[in-house]
C-alpha cells in the first residue's frame, strides 16, 4: 500500500505546507481499521489537508492505480498488469523496469529502464534481464605491439593471455546498438566487443568498421598498409640518364601517414600525410644520372614503395626489378618482351599528379 498526503503546519514562522508519499506493506491488517497519526516536532498546529491511499496488489513497486491507468512516458503509454508483478515474464519486476517519474507522485511522466511489457525491449536479441543484470567480460589488446605478441604466441609456446586486457561490459536494454558503432548489442556479445564503447581496442577504427574491412575489433590494429604500384622505365641519350615513372596506391583503414619510394637503397620520393588518409596515391617521376645509369647496367635494380600508417605499422614492397640495363624479368613478373624495361603490378591507384627528384 502507498499513501500520499498533504499537511499544513502553523507556528511562529507562519503556515508551512508539505506533502509526502510513503510505502508500507499493510496486508497483515486486511479487514482491520488502520489509523494514521501525524506528530509535529515543535508543537506547531498540524492540519491534514488530504490523504490518498493506493494499493500495490502484486507487490511490484507500482500502484494498482498507475498500472490500471497506464504508465505515461512522454512518448506513449505503457499498460502493465496490476496483478502480475512481471507483466512480460522477463525475470524483472515491473517496478524494476520503471525507474522513476517527473512531476510529483500523482502526475508527470515515468522513466523506463526497459519496457515492462516486452521481454526484449529493443529487439536486439538480448533479453532485458540479461542486459540489466548480467555484464560480460571482454578481452582485447590496446596497442600494436601487444597484438603482434598475441598473434605470435598463438603460433608458438608463449602465453597469449599475457598480452590481453580485460574489463566488464554492459549494454542498454532500450538501445539495440548501445554505442552506435554499427554492431548491434547481440553481435557485440558474440564477437566479444564492448557494447558500450564504439572502439573496443582504441585503435581509432569503430568496431563496425573493423568488421567491414575484415579486421578483428578486439585486436589493436597491427596490419601494415596495402601497396599497389606500376613502374615505367626509359632512357635518354641527351642527357644520358635513366628515368622512372611510378604510379602507386597505398591503402590502410587506420590512415596512411607516410609514403616513400626507393630505388635500391636510395630514397627518391617522400610524403607525409596529415591528417592520415585511408587511401592515397599519385604519379611521380625521378631521374638517375649517367654514372648510376652505367652501374645499373652491371647490377640488379629494384624500385620499392614503403607505406606507414598512424600506428607505425609499415610495409616495404618491391614493385619493380630489372636484372640489368637490357635485361628483363618477363617470366617472373609478366612483363612483355616488347617493353623489357617495364613492370606492372595489379591494383588501382587513387589520384594522379607528378613529382620528381631524389631525396
């Protein structure tokens, strides 16, 4: 039973009005006359203006009056049973799912922790009881070194667990995707990601995005950029030089921060990108003088592209090889006999602009 009353007290400070709501189980006094007594603390005269008594038949914390007339949320009105403490049978009492109200004891709107008429309020496949009562443990790495160590341990004799961090995660029973990362709460529990954090491993990629690009959202990004490139080569007699043209693309979901192009061990092209770009590319040229051109005729020549992402993950890939000035590697790299000095690797390259020079 819940009783709500208003009183007025008159004393030296004048008249003071107040109200209160109290809840007591009086079922043991069924059929008896029950009296209420108000006592002032300072001998003021007290007048009982009104008293209203409500019953909670099912003992769920919501009065029969509220349940019979509906629970107003400001969006709609939810109707629960005054004789069933758990209307939707999800293991949570109606009173647990209705957590408060604005506007006084007999007016205003209620706040819902979950819908007391639906066992799965948000329809995400995880029941309200589980989302309210049961958190779950997640394990993840939070830097690329730990990810590399963890993956190496899986292939060896080391303990993979020492590279992992752990904490408890929970989700909102009223939101199918609590953190708005593109994965619903059920998928996050299955994958072992944090339903309350958009980026479980903190590598800058939303959990949903990592799933889209084939990465593990519980492992901090340790994947180096993907590199594609095409190289053309030609010589001139006046002046006696060799010329290289490179069109390339470097791709990384975390964002590419540096690109460099090397001929053998010498760096000819260098770029820094700010902010990091998930896909970058251009067409560049560089020239080699007479002496180096002459040496190229006697030794193997390679052109490499190096890409690095925002986490320091890097890859250096050889996109061109030439046995000597006149030779070609058609059998190994698929170049045509008609153009022995040219080699192409597959893949598209975003953007197109020219640059030249050795660095």
